[in-house]
């Protein structure tokens, strides 16, 4: 269940992801549940194209976080697929994630 705050901005989100070499993105956490409220942050999981320079990837993460925080006027937790290590976090993420861009 994806909250309207994400649904109504999908075209802008996709445009932003394309500009930063993101090939896949999921929303997860409270923004995909009924627990989402005015104080909730927005959790996003992204994957970049293969072969992206690490410095460019790092800059893209910062730029995306800033742009998304401005777009939604709330905190953004941006996680990359390659950074996932904790099996408990991965399990929790997989229970709520919803694809928003592919």
C-alpha cells in the first residue's frame, strides 16, 4: 500500500532518478503502510546502473537526497541495494517494499 504522497509524485521521482543513473527504486517502511504520518520520513531503496564511477555515485546520492527532501518537505532515508548487509533489515525491507521505478 503506497501512500498518496509518493503516488502523486511518481512522474517527478522518475525524472529525477533517470537524471542520476538510477535503474530501480522501491519505497519501503511506513510510507508503504497505514502507520505513515506527518512526522514520518520517507524510506527509498535505489539501484544504480553498473559501472558508475564511485565518486559520481556518491554525488548522485547527495543530490538525490537533497532534491527528494525538497520535493517532499520531509526527511529522506536513501539506501542503495549494494549497501544492504544486515539480514534483519533486509527482511523488514522486503516485507513492505513497493516498486516505484524500474
